[in-house]
C-alpha cells in the first residue's frame, strides 16, 4: 500500500472574517508520523480541514498557500478527490453515524476510495485485525459503542479507503488514559504498515511518543518545530504542553521518541 509525503506551504485559512491560519508550513515525509500540538483554538482542525478540502463544509476557506501530496497539488480538488488521492481524515469528535450499524459505517468509509472490490475486502480485513471488536459488533448500532470503540470505528472507517496518509484530529480526546494509550498503539501499528500519519493533539505526551517530528501551533502560526525528542525535551513544551508538574510524562516522551528508529531517517530525508 505504501505511504505518501505531504507538503503544506504558507497556508492561509479562515472562516469569513475570522483568520485561523497564517503562513503555516508543515511536512509529513513518506512513512512518518508527524504531530501538530496546540491548545484549543490554535487552528489544528482548520489545518486538517484545509488538507482534506473539507473547510467549506464548515463555512471556511483556504485563501493562500499550497498543499501537495507526493508533489501533486491537493488544493483545488473536491474532498472526494482528496480521498481518492489517498488521504483520509478521522474528524474531531469521531462523527460516526450513530444510527447506522458498525459495518455500514465502515462501508461508508470505502465509498470515496479508488480501486477494485478486492482492495475493499482487504481493507476490511485489516480493520478487523486492528480492531476485532468492530467485527464482533458489526451488526450493532454505532451509537451504542463506548467512546473508545467509537474512536476505533472512526479510525477504521478512514482506513477503509486504504489511505496513504491518515489525518487524525485529537483521537485521544475524551478517552480514559488506558484507551488513549491503546489508540496510540494502533496508530503506531498503522504507521508500521506503511501509512504516513499527521496527528493533531492537545495530548502532547501521547503525540510526542508516537511522532518523529513535531510542530507547535499557537493562534494560527507555527511557533516551534523540530524532532519530537527535541521538542519533548524543550523547556517551553514541557511547561506549556506537558505541564511542569508532569515531569514523568515529559521524561517518558523524550525517552520514547529518542529511541524511535525512524528519527534518523527523517533527518536523512531533509
Ligand atoms: N466553523 C467555524 N466557523 C467560524 N470559526 C471557526 C470555525 N471553526 C473554527 N473556527 C475558529 O478558527 C480558529 C481555529 O479553530 P480550530 O481550527 O477549530 O482550532 P483547534 O482545532 O486547534 O481547536 C478558532 O479561532 C476558532 O474559533
Ligand atoms: Mg480542533
């Protein structure tokens, strides 16, 4: 299946008179996990919506800059064409279809995908392997799943299009720590299968454990970026996003990312 490289350059976006992103540039190398950290209202969801071309569904627009996937422009296409190009988004707040069954939710995820039926069958097998509970609950209404299971379904639905780049909008939000950690493990597994990942999170400890490279977004601008291990070790990130009192989480994050084998590959490819 393989991954894809994303390049966002000087992105400007907003909602009518509200400016949300100013000159944001971000790279996701092929096969990498990159995270964008930022508090509420920083512009994280706007960034993902600009990439997936879904800003207009929220009354927003991209007014400057460019987004390319493997060098080909994504901007100017419709949202369906972006999915067909290999980019799937797991939206903020999961947004599963509560009254539909689990299997119909997954089927909906395959709608925009290119490729033969066999590719969809393979995608479904992959999703069921990653999340056996989605096979067990196939006939159940999605709204009856727990929060963590709904997040699994949202990720599974996005994987049904066999994306080469997965966009994740705060997948750990509202989940108990253990469930958030499980989602984290799954993200690593999905990435291990070759899919590039752009993860936006307020949960910096989790995100920095998974990512090789990180950006900090503050009120619509990138204020800090670098290898995740360096950000995890920086005083500013520790204070603002990992919390001064949470020294253990900061240490864990920097140790885990320092040991991450893909780190040198990112640096090589720069
Ligand atoms: N649908 C919308 N209509 C108007 N303004 C919005 C909308 N969505 C987000 N915004 C504004 O855009 C800015 C960035 O928001 P958002 O991208 O949702 O941030 P984050 O995801 O980091 O919390 C905020 O000022 C927010 O109020
Ligand atoms: Mg958001």
